[in-house]
C-alpha cells in the first residue's frame, strides 16, 4: 500500500478518463490510476454528502443556508489550491491502473481516502489523509476534470444531497 502525499490530475480526452497520479513530484513511490466517469460522479456525490455531514459550520447553519455555506467553504479552499499545469512525464513503470473503488471516511477532523485498483480490488492500493480544505481541493479538481470532459457533473454543493449512501465502485 502506498501513501499518497500529493495528487496530480490529467484530463485525458482520448481515453475519456481522468488520470490520477499520486506522488508525482516528491520522493514517495508514484502510483497512477484511471478514474472513470461513473466513479468520478459517485465520488463528487459522496464528497458532497461528507461535507454536509462533517462540517461544523455547515451543520450549524439553518437548513436553507447549508448549501450556500458548503459552497462558501469550497470556494475558500479552492482559492488556496497549489496547482501547476506541467505535463506528466511518462514512465513504463507507472502505467495507470483502472481505479475500481474509493472509500472516503472521516475521523478526528481528517478525511481518509482508500483507493482500490482493478488488479486486486480487495487490497488497498493507496491511502491518503486529507484536511477539510484538501478534501475540497481534491473534489474541485475532479469536478474540473468532469467539466472539461463534458461528463455532466452537477455544480458542487448546488442542490440537495441525493439521500442515498453511494458505494464508490
């Protein structure tokens, strides 16, 4: 299992997928995944629900202002993204694996992402621990990919949560 400290995203029009690269520009082992439309949209919905359930500011807001509060927090985090548009160098050792599932959990004010690849769907391939702001930034970058690939993703935090708990598979 690899611990991901940094995420890099590439929006691949030919593959019609988002390439998620963990640890591109640090000394940790690099890992690459393909993120499909189906999984990306489910992740955005689950992230929306997670924010609604775990943000103290959102929870304390009157019901009619919760979406606006979540959008405000999202915009605040988005403005602090440390992103570049450098191309991702190719390497034979870093062929992307299809991402099968992502588990998102909240504990002690942090969010844990557990990523499962298609090659061994019962084994955690990578894990990352994010702050609240980093979770928003992660969701924003996936939303950006969905928008650029024209996947029909609804605006983040723009409407009521679906009410069902999705399985991210």
